[in-house]
C-alpha cells in the first residue's frame, strides 16, 4: 500500500535524467518548502514522469502529488538490513494553476529496484 503526499514549494534544483537500465530511468528534483522552517525535499520522478520537467524551470512555485515509498536492502556480506525511503512524484502543477501535461501513472508498473540495486552495487553502495 502506498501513502500519498502533497508537497508545495519552490523548485530549487532539477537534476538530469539518470538512465539506470533500459526499463528504468529517474529524475530527481529538490523542492524548498519555505516558511519559518524551510525544508529541502528530494522528490524522484520515474520513467514517463521524467519528461514533466521539460517545461518547468528552477524557481517556479509548484504543488507536487507524490507517493511515499520504502524498501529494505540486506547487505549480502554482513546480513545487516538497511531501509530506504523515496518520495516518488507523479503529478506537478504550478501554483498559478497551470497544470503541465502529465502521463497517467501506471499503477501496475513498478520500478525495477532489484535490477537497479544489483547494477549499482558494483560501487559498493546499495543506492
């Protein structure tokens, strides 16, 4: 079961698209929530949603709908279990109400974390 979240803030940084493998790509952005205690929130968009930022610029004030996701990873050498969280965005809208064209989220599509994790473990890091 995925848990939803809404994040409102200013886009501080849009990272380049990373192609993990032929079935999975991701794009991270940093949203600054502002206010008395501003937070810099890393939000990840995957596959078709990576294209959402072709028409959005850093500095724009946005509202993002996202799912909170988590997974575990077991170190094969030590057996230690680590837990990772991801804020996975699936819709973005500028605060002025201009919705950006959105691919529809595919509820049956799951990111290929296992393949990506195995590929990235070559450098000794689980992510």
